[in-house]
């Protein structure tokens, strides 16, 4: 049973993934996974990148690594579907990192955070049920302190932009709005590295902030609102427009949008004119608005058109003098792109 094998606690000793990659690839090429083996064979015949490996081979190796990572992990808690949201599975890995995946996905993870030290013995207690109807029923597995690492290229780019604002002025207290928290990988990273940073986060699925506090070491000073992103930014826009005298103190230096529904699809209201108008109203002069989008998705062909349409809306809304809108693909062979809006240092509402 594949599910049982994935859930089994990992052995105490095993060779590193780096050492196993050649054997894993050889196994795949010899028939262990014919489809992926064929991809690897074709990839090796494709033109190589400067680092000696083609994008197709890189993606294939990443999938091998993801499968091996899951094989050697164990389930901490599996929360069943409820309230219109699918199931959520939190897994524990051998280095005391924790990952989260949705709807039984065994091909990768949405968030991964490494906690310091060795896992507490209760984390791998085989007598405890790992299936739960709510987060409150999940067994304990404390994360004393997360190391604040980041697993994705786009997260690293966003984090660099946020942290740079702290380093520019040690006495400043930049304000950051994260629309889409997940289990707090990015929020934890920037909060650990920027003492004076104010981090406000919005998450639609109320189970995720609770899991982030319980398993992923999300700091208490990250303020989380469980709500829809559009409703939150519209309320913030009204608040700014209601009190112009104090408006700048209510705006944000960086706004990061990371809203997805199915696969690479972004919900309509998170790429609509009212949404972008609200972002424009609540970003400070000299600030940045960044949205994470997929520019393609083989399972959802409409994503490519949605990406171009969203980029067009950004260029229309942020056509102000000295405003700059650009896109950046992140990661070798990745589907991820960032739309980046840089506001002029003068009034951002021009």
C-alpha cells in the first residue's frame, strides 16, 4: 500500500539524497518508473544549460527528489476536508523540517519549514492517531524555533525585497502585507530577519494559521486575519481614504499577493480591477506590489491567457508617472512568475 509506505516512520539511518540520486535515476531508467525514465533519457539528449544539465533533466531530478523526500517522511497530522476546503496533510522529515500538502498530493509540498534540533519523541509516537477532524485534534509536535529558510526561488526573491527595506534604515519599521499565508514559510523568514518589521497576513483557510503556529514556528508577532484577500484590501482602502492625514501610516511598503485556487489558477477576484485599485491605494510611495502567478499550467490551459490578462490589468492600473511594471520568471524551467510594481518615491496615488 503506497499510502501506508509513505506514512511509515523513516529509518534512523539512510544514505543522503545526494548520494542516492544516481541510483534513483538508474532505477527509473531501468523501468522502475517508465514514464519518468523516458523523460530523463530525452532530457539527456536535449541541449544542456551552462551548468551541464538541461531544464527537462532538472525538473525530472526535482520530481525524483520530491518522491524520495516524501518516502522518508511520516505524517504528523492529516486534517480531513471541511468547510469547502480539501484535506491538509502535515509531514515530518528526517531533519525536523515539516511540510504541508493538500488533498493527498504526494508529488510535492506547498510549504516546508525546518525547526531547530531533533524532533521531540512525541512527534513520532506510533500509538497516536494522525487523522483529525480539525486542527485542535492534531497531536503535538513542537517547533521551538524555525530556521527561517525558504524552499522556493520566488519566495527568496520576495524575501530579499522585504528584508532589504529593513537593512536600508535600522530605525525604520517597514509594513508588509502578505495576501496568502499558507503555513507561514515566508512570514517566518522575514519576521526572523527583520526585528522592526510589521507583518500582516491574510489567509482564507483558517486551518493553515493554526497549523503554522502549532507545527511551523510562526512567530506570534505575525498578525493573521482569516478572510478573503479582496475583502481585506477593500476595507484597508476605505480606511486609508477615510483619514488622509494618517493615511501613510496605514499603507504598506511591500504587498505580496500569493492567491491560488486550483493548480496554477488565481481566483478572479484576486486579479480584478477593484483588487488592483485597492492595492494601488494602500501601497506607500517608494513601495512595491508583487504578485506570484503561474504563466502556464499544462493541466489548466486557461492559465496562460489569465496571466497575460492580469499583466495587462497591472499595466493599466499602474500607468502612473514613474510607476514601473515588470515580470520575472523565477526558477529553471519553472511555471512561476512574479509581477513586480515599483512605485515612485513621491505620492503613489498620482
